């Protein structure tokens, strides 16, 4: 899949350091300041390894509503 999220941003890499063994999510800008984010506003995520580093490819969310980005 061709996506603008092929390469994690510096911000995503920095965020990954805070979430070892977790995920870094890409959220639609309209929800960036919101506490509650509906699943359809999440473009996808990167898996974060035990060292806080992003590993693998971007995992797109098939339920994301703005398909122009992924």
C-alpha cells in the first residue's frame, strides 16, 4: 500500500521512546487535541519494540475515514 506514512516522522520516533512494546498512532489532525478519538479518526500505527524504536511497516487502519492519506 502506498502511504504518506511509509517513513515515521521525527515526532513519531520521539513518541515511540515513551511507548516500548506498544504502538505509535497517527491520528487525524481534527482530533489531535481531543481526549477521546474515535477509531475511524486513527489513520494507523507503527509497532514499537522493547527499546522504544519503531519497527516494521506502517499498519493502516481499514476503518479510517480519510482514505486520501493512506
